[in-house]
C-alpha cells in the first residue's frame, strides 16, 4: 500500500546490504527493528524526495493513512520478537554452559569443583504390569511414587587439566510422598550430598530446571545460607532456561523407564510391581546390569527415602529487595571465612528468566499490542547496567571517530538550518517585491482617476 502511493519508498532499504544479510540469516528481530526505524525516519530523512515525487495531498495520505498504522503495528511485533530472541539466547547460553562443564573430553569444570544436577521424574504409578486389569487401572489413579534423580559429576583421581576425566554418579531416590515441594527437594539434595560423599574442597555447582520446587525463596535459603555455612564452600546456583532443560537426567529417566526396553518395564515382565520396595528392586537390577555392561560408565545409587514423621515447624525463606528470583538464572553464595555469625554473601549474576504460568505451547499466540511477560522481563533485564569492570573501554581511534561523527552531525544540522533560513529569506523578499509592485500600480491608477475627474 505504501509503494502504491510512493513506488520508490523502499529503494534505499533494498539497496542496504545489511538488511538483506539479516533477512537471509533469519534474524527477524533485527529486521523488524531496522524496518521500524526506517519507517520512523523516512519523512525526515527523505523529505526532499517526498516533496518532489508527491503532491501535498499524497504526502498527507502517505504519512497518516499508510506509514502511521504500519509503524504502530510493527512496533508491537518488534518488541515481541526482541524479547523472544533474548529468551532463546538465554536458554541456549545456559544449556551450553552446562554441557561445557559436563563434557567428558573437554570439560571446563575446575579440578577441585563438583557439579550436581537434579530433577524430579514423572510420577511412577502403582501397580505396574505388562498387562493391567481394570482394578489395577483404578488403583493407579490413587497410588503413585515420586522419584528424585541426581547426577554428581567430579574429576577422577587420574584426571589432569590437559586430559580431563570425569566421574559420574547417578542417584535415584524413591519415596511414597508424592508432594514435590521445595522442602522435599532440599531434603533430597542434602541426602545426595551426604551419600555421594561430595567433597567440600573447591566450589559446588548446583544445576536444575526452573520449576517452583527448585527455584523459590525456600530453596534459595537452603542453597545460599545453609549449604555455604555447613560446608564452608562457595555454592554456584544455576538454573536452565524454561522449556530448555533437557540433559543427562532425562536420558537416565528414559533408560529406567516403564517401556518394554526400560528397567522398570523389563522387571515388570517377570511379575507386577505392587510396592515401593518392588520399584527400588527394579531400578537396582537395571543399574547393576548397566554398570556390568559399562564398567567405566557412571555408578548408580538407588534407595528408598522416608521423610520425617512430622514436617518441620519452622521454615526458612530468603527474600531480598534487589532480587526477584523468577528473573535470574545465576546466583553465587560465598561464606565468610572464620566468621560464623556473618551470613554468606550472595551475588546475582543477572541472567533473565521469561516464562510464567502455563506452558507456552498450550496458550494462544501472544497479542503483540498487549503487555506480555516476555516484554516485561526483557525490558527489566535490559535496564540492568553491567558491572563497571565489564564496560568496554574505547580506544584512542574510536574516540577520534566518535568526535568526527559528532562534528559531521553538527555540520549537517547547521547546513540544514542555513538552507531553511535562506528559503525563508527568499520567500520574504519575493513577497515584498510583489507587494511593492502592487502598490505602484495602485498609485498609478489613482493618479489617472484624478486626472480624468478634473
């Protein structure tokens, strides 16, 4: 519609190789941003071209009926695309960081550090058998087990910085308590650190997804207050991106699954699984076969966990005015050496989180004209200044180039101002000449009238 009014409107856009390259690369957030700026500045940047090609009426139609609605629509889509691009980049960065630490051949995990990643498995229903009766099906709707999985990764005794060799321990904790709360997650993590004999040397890296049972004020108190003080150890708290948290535990959960090739499925062929003891036995048999098949692979710990009879009467939460836990992916806690009464220091490494509420794929596409949590989080994270040490220091040549650009812009503004004043002056002189000529002709006609009257 714009080209119908002004055919050469997008000529400069098509000639710009930068925009063409972004379109070929599929970087639509940057394309939308560039197109919005092009529309927003076209009336001032190409003013002479518009005045020469269009009449006054066509200029009004182009600006008010064509450009303005499209600019308003594009502004909303630009905001949504930029926020979604940031979300995808954040999830990708977190996933790559975890993979680099767990890479068996090129691991970047420091020699003395230990990494623990954990997650809850989908609930295991009881009873389980290859062929189920109606009574079994109805029972499954009421009886189920919770399974917490963890992977403890550290360097082998023969590992060196030049040739790293990682040792992995997979943990399956099964419990009859189906509540997967923050308190339950803390209990499981504490037990895993004890049973896997995680050393207190080096740093402790904790990785999980962003579920509310892993990322909450109650979890944060345990991660950033209890563990650093009890272990006298730095704790690096990391969360994977929403909908981007697949890893080694998902592989292990699938290996021990209920399908016909899984550990539970194979055990159920010999007889139905009726109790938590049968479930632990099925997992243990599968783990023994796996360790026998791969002697150099991970070792397994399978155990039934029983919670305390009564819940704790006192629950601890950690809140901070400068921190919203649903808006971060990375925190670090450091104990004060030798000062037991001083709380550990906590740093927020400011890594955005995006999704809230129901899964995104279960909802209708977001309306770009309405406020959305993607936009809110992106704007909030973008407004956080980086630490001073991370700000780039311009070189001497860059400073000179900046001064040259500033002088060039000032020169163009002055030139435009002078041209505008010249046009005003020429218009005033033309109007004055016309008025003088009109006054002379009027005087002549008056003189002629007087002569004829005499």
